[in-house]
C-alpha cells in the first residue's frame, strides 16, 4: 500500500469508530437539548431558529462522541477484563488507540467550532462541559458514586442548549438539566448492576459493587422520582400546556414500567429497560414538548 493510500481514512475504520462511540445513542442526549433550545426560542421571539438548532445538534453530537471515545480509551483495560465488554473495538483491535484519540480530538474540535459559531459565552464555557466527560471514566477508580459525575456531565446539555439560543443564563434550563442529569445517573445505576461481579473482582468502584444490586435499584427509583418532580417543576416554570403535561404522564408510566421489569434477582430485561424504555422517554418528551410549543404559538 502506498503512503498516500495509507493516509486516506478507511471506510471500515470509520464504521468501527462509530460503533466504538455508539453514535446511534445520541438519541438519549439530543431530545433534551432540543427541548431547551425550542423553549428558549419560543420565549425569545416565538420562532424556530434553524441555524442555531443545527449548531446545537453538531455541538451535542461532537461532545458526546468525544466523551464516548475518551471513556472507551481510558477504560480499555477494564473492558478487557469484563466478559460483557471484552468485544469492544479497542479491546479487539478493530480500532487502535491512536485512531480513537484522533477521532476524539476531531470530535472535540467540532464541538468547540460549533460553540464558537453560536455565541461567545458558549465558547467561553465549552471547556467546562468537556472536563466532566474526561473525569467520569476515572471516577470509578476513586469514588463509589461515578454515576453522580455522569449526571453532572449530562445536566450541562440542556443548560448549554438554552445558552446557545439566548446567550444568557436560565434557571429554567438548570431545572431541566438537573432532571436529565439525575435521570441518566439513575438509569446508569441500573445498567451498572450487570457488572457487579466483574467490578468487584477488578476493583472497579460503583454503587452496585459497593452496596449491592438491591440498593442500586432502590437508588435508581429514588433518582427517577426526583426526575419526575423536577420535570413537573420545569413544566410549571415554563407555563407548559396540555401536551407537555400529557408527555409527563407518559414519562411517568415509562419509569414505572422500567422499574417493574428489572428486579434484583432478574436482570434479564435490563437492556430493554436501558435502551428501549429510556429511548422512548427521551423521544416522547421531546415530541410532546414540541407539540405543546407549536400549539402555544411557536412558528416554524
């Protein structure tokens, strides 16, 4: 192979990197950024700013891609010791560490570029959003509560999306951000239950590994109860209409279903709770919020 040919990115490597960062799981983060952005636009002048919405999308996907790549790189030795994660691309060699770092750096540059195009405040605060994304994978090495770091990282999404539109701080966005951060931290408690034996054997810290699966599931229920309270608060402070409240009823039902199918002695339906139910929660809340804003006068 010639030097010039070797310099051209290989399609297979690109696909492997996208599998590494699970690009399709952006569905968990984007709906809440859109909720914050569209609500801010409704309050600003009542119309959708498509350019800003596109830049928010680029920024969110860029930051999430960086976070996932950094997580996989930092955790590659832990992943190699865990039978559930031993097939991941950095463990099998489908993606090299160098390629993963290259993809991560490209992603963070894209994120910073989108932030710069949005407004000066977004660019100035962008590094604040990056830091917890790197700290999180290290968290499981020094604290039994790494999910709290993950929740903090995810809470920044709606706050940043609101700032992207208005260039101003919003306590409404903070309420939404806290709801999302606690929600994601809660379902990560559920997800971590499947790795208890491996985590204990390898010295990886987590709530399930330290306190047991029943305690983790009770913690997740508590997190999701707080999430619902914060979403209700968000609906109140943003004068949400009938569609938004209907969306919250659906979200509450989804939470109840999630916690009935995962039990301490039966984790067989954990993936359904993690991927399917949480995807439904995010998309449903976004769609009902959008319908609510359109019904209240948001123009396309």
